[in-house]
C-alpha cells in the first residue's frame, strides 16, 4: 500500500521531475547563466503573466470546457482599465479591482452563452476572442502611458529584491489549489467536467457551475492583463495577443485533461514554468529563431507524450497492476 | 381514503415529433413497491425521468401529497425526497467513491470564516455504507471508473440510501449484476419497504422481482395497459401481457 | 470629382481570409470606382487584385505592396532600405564608440517582427545585408512578434547570457521592450545603442530621455492621401497621370490642397516623403519609394512627426 502511494505520488508529480530534468539540461549547456538564482528569479517572473492565463484555462478545462478568449480578455480588460484609470485619474488600487472586474464580466459573457444558453464553448469563445480583440482596438489603438505606480506594482515592483508578481503567482496557485480541493465549488467543478449529466442528476445546478468557471477564468485573465501591464509599464493594444495556445500547452503539459474533470492547478503551474524554462533556455542558446520555435514545439510534444504515459502509468498503479 | 405520495395525471411527453408518453395516469403510495414493466420503448424510462426531474413533461400535472407541484430539475426531485438510481448509474468516473456518494450533498465544516469540505467524515460514512451493502470496495478514495458494473450500482444505491428519501426509483437495477449483487438489490428493496419508503423499479426479469412488488404497472406504446396488485395476478399472466402487446 | 471613401480595415490575416471567402462580389455592388489597399501580407490578396482588374477597378497599394502586376502603383517605404539604414547607423556606432575604436566589432541583438510577414522579412533582410559584410559583428536574433512583452522577455533573456553592445528592434514597441529589459536588469539604457523603426509617441519620449538613440520614421500620414490622389488622377486623366519608373516625384508634382488635420498641415512638411524615386518592382508595377526620416535627440520634437501631432487617440 505504501509503495503504491509512493508510486502514485511520483507519477502525479512527474511534471516537476521533467521540469528539473529540462532545467539541468540547459544548465549543463549554459552553466554560468542558467544555474543562477537570478535566472530562476527571472524565469519565475516572466512566467507569471502566462501563469494566470494557464490557471484560467485550467479552470475552464476542468469544467469540461474551452476558453479561446482568455488572452483577448486579458488584453481588453487591461486596455479598458488603463484608459479609464489614466483619463479619470482613478487611484491605482481601484484600477486593480477594476481590471479583475472587467475580466470577470467578459468571462460572464462567455459563461452566459456556454452555461445558460448551452452553446458550444469552442465556437462561443472563438467569437468572443475576435470580438474582444477588436474591441480593444475600438477603445484605443496604441499604448497607454502614465499609469499610476500602484497599478503597475503587481507586475513590475519588487519586494526585498523579488518581483511581487512571483508572490502573486505562487499565492494564487496555492489559493486555487485549496479552493479546488477543499470547497464544494471546486468539487462540483471537477464533477461537472467529469460527467455533466450525472452531476446534474445529483441535483447540482450545472449551468451555474459552468457559468462560474468562465467568470473565474475571466477574472484570472484580468489579473494576467494587470501583470502584463506592470511588466511593460504601459498597456498596449496587442497585449497578450496570441497567447492562448501556449496557455493550453501549459495546462496540458501540466496534466490537465482536455476532456475535463482531471488535473491539478499546481501541476499546471509546473507546465507553465516548464514552458518558461524552455523559452529562456533556447533563447540563451542564440539559435535561429525559426529553429527555436521548432524546438519549442518538439519539447512541448515530448512533454505531452511523457504526460500521456504518466496517465497510463497512473491507471495501471490504481488498478493494482504495478 | 389514503392520499397518494405522488400522483401523475394525464402525462404526455413528446420529443420533436415522436411520442414517448400519451396520457399516463400513475400514482404511488407511501411504502409501496411498484414494478414498472414493459418492452423497450414502452415509455418506462421516460416516465421515471420525468419523476426524477431529468426533463419535464410536455403536458400533464403532478401532485405530491395532493398538492400540485412541478419537477423541473433533478434538484426539485431530490428536494421532494425522490432518489433515482439511473440505468447508467449517473456516476462521475474521475471522482472517487466518497465524492460520488456525496455528490451534490457534500458535508462541510467550518474552518475559520469559510466552509470547507469535510473529506474525512464523508469518507468514513461512505466506507460504512459500502460495507453495509456488502460491496467489495477497498477504499472510499478509489476512483469510480475502475469499478465493475455491480460495484457502481452499489454506489448509486448507497447514495439513494444515505439520504432521507420518500421514494426510491431504480431503473433496471439488476441488469449488470451477478447473482449475489442481485440478491443485495432485492434485499435493499425490502429494506426500503420496511422503512416505509416507496419504491418504483424497472426490471425485465419478472420471475425474480415478482415476490417483491406490491403492484405491477405494465406499459406499452407510451400508455399504461395494466395496473394490477400482486395478489390478483401471476408471473405467467404478466408475461402473457408483455408478449401480446 | 466627389470622392466617397469606404474604409475597410485589413489588419489581421483572419480578416483577409474572411474577405477572400466572401467572394468579394459584394464590393462592386456598392459601386466602387477604385481601391486603395494597405494589406498585411503581400500575397493573400493577389486574387482580389486580379478580380478587381477583371472588373476594371483600379488598385493602388499603400504601405504594404501586393505582388501582382495588376496593381497600378505602390506607394510605400522601403522596408529593406530602412533595415539597411539602421544597420549602417549601428555599424557607425560600433566603429566610432565601441572598443576597439575604428574597428567594427561587437554584439548586436536584433529583435525581429513576426517571421514571414512582408514587413518583418524586408526589414530583417535589409538589416542583415549590411551586417553580413562585417564578420566581426555577432548578431543574435530573437523574435518579438511585434509585441512589447514578448520582446522584453526575449531581450532580457539574451542580455542575461551575452554582452550586448547595440540593440535593433524591427518596430517601436519591441525596442521599448528591450529598453524595459535593460532597466529590469538594473542597467542604464543610455549605455546601449538602441535603434528602431517607426517613431511612436513612446519612442520619441525614450529618444528624449536618451534611452533610444535613433528611430527611422516612415511618412505614414502621407501614404493614403497620396494613394487616393493618384487614384483620382487615374480615374480623371488615365494612365498618363501616374508616375512611371525612372521618375522622381517631388512635392511640386502632387497638387493636394493643404488641409489642417489634428492641428497640423502635413503638406507643409513635404520633405518627409519627397522626393520619391519611382522604380519598377519585380512584380510588374511601379513603386513610388517615399523617403523616411531619421529621428534622434536633435529633432525628436519636430512638430511634423506624426507621433507629435496625433498623440491622442491614434
């Protein structure tokens, strides 16, 4: 029994083993720059924005849905908030609340169409992603400068030399992991993703659960937009454009099931960090960007393959075959 | 005269242009066991899905203790004390035994100012219930997708038993089961009866269920063609009815 | 002639594909007499141009060319040339300011736009065409996809691993990202020579602060007015009115009534686009190559720079 638990622990957390392996691989190639505290600090920092998009996608995937619009929600909420904040002189902390709120509203729009009207999530979020993308252009084409320091702090400021964004990322990872494991909402989210009809028959308002998943995803995307803004010091109109597939990749590499009901937020964080390590490692090797992109694809595939075998291993352990 | 626990009046159900039920009148009393019988497509499953809130009737009225009610969602049915074990068990394969048993009725405890799941308590209760049912499930944390059909059936039944029900509906509860599993289900039905809980079950094996039911309702082509007390009929008579329709 | 302009935004590939799938017939129903197209990519709309030709609708391209002989005239800046000009600025800096003085030696970080985009490829090819002549210069290339955040991450990653002397960004936001990366590393952007294409408002500000050293600005505000001007000329006077390969178009050749737009009469600053030599492209139509302007600390406050007069709501 104990060895079974140990094996399970190992396969359940395999992403961290892969992560360490890839890190050491680049460390061997570029020991002086890669194996430093500064580099780890840097990778954690630049992963924080993508991390929130991965969290958003993970929540949606767990509920058995897709969200193609999270990147655009991040961009749209960041831009709207930036314009309002600068034009009306809104205090920075209210801007932070506002960006999360707008993200949540965008998510609610998705959630209404998918959860209540029961349209296909792929098609709905395809539509809304295009809509939010262009709405951002309606609001403003170009950058918004002169944002209050408080508003830029989450994405740009440091505390004792460490970027605030890293604390926010890790804090939210723990918070979300707790909510998913320990609350009725989290439990329902997994059940809806696993078998929505069965869950409905147990008296759970599944429409509401799906709706709330999109709202939470939207809010997390809003936080990502906030961090992106702080990272750059300005809000740009193409902020977080085209990030959605990397968000999918991060979640899936972290073992989140595309069909719903299975996955963990901490492992999704592992997937995000793995992507960050791969990007930093390949960039530091200064190879042709086209090859860098190709290798990124290959490494993502390898990670997904390893993860797939992890799932098979896990099932075999659970069935007592190993 | 005794008031029926549930009374369904002139229930119709159509899907697009197909008629599934055409004017069904059905009632069940407290503690009564009704065997619902009929060939495939007769409308049995449609009838009980209306009762358990999977979908509403297209037309007709439902009374609970003589009071007209609407069962729009599974939650409405559960709130009335109607527990259903569906043919496909309605379990979430990715979740474990305890999580499935408590799905929709999770136990919580206070941790500071928020309520968190009382996982330990749920697992204890689930273990106990599973043991009572004589199911061979090693741990309440086992994922349901690894279990056999009989074990899943047992979990669905455990769920129905755990909460205070007034009516338990079993849709083909013995189809996937071994002989031993069947006996457990039949035991369960007689336990319900002892506790004054009404029960509707659908089963094809008339010989096996005959001794349990108080009354048989036979359906054909979306209508009830026979409604007879056990003492007034026999296995042969019902089988003849089924063949003739 | 009364001109009604219908603007259709062709920005992203999706829009182009969408229009392609719309069969384009719809456009002619509106009674379009001519088309000015500012495309994203140079090949996707070739069928549209051919279709226009079949229906006798003249097409003038602005900003980005479409590789079809059916295009009447292309008005635009030379992306290749702009990459080249900035590479020359970088070479000059490496020769005069970086040890050993007098030799062109050092490390250049190039932040590219999206690979495969016409603009990105042109600028990159022009840039490397100069650097390739200097074997002592190490060029590290990363892709920033025109995006500030992506460029910042890539630049910081490279700056952590290499000693870099100069940075070149294929567009302004990416150069701004590089400046952000330098600052994030606790270093001073003034210690790096940063060159970029397009003088956005924030780029001008950075030039003022010494964070960016040089930007090559395109005469963006002139493209479409010039294109519409020649389209009308063509419709009224025929082919004869259009510039031909070998011509050099000067400000006097173009008779556009000055109109104040956003408080500035851009036609008072003709030197920003003229004189423009006309050449034959390899795709079988003439190209009016507008000038560009190098913006440095000396001239970044010039009121005719578009970023200085369209600062709000552009």
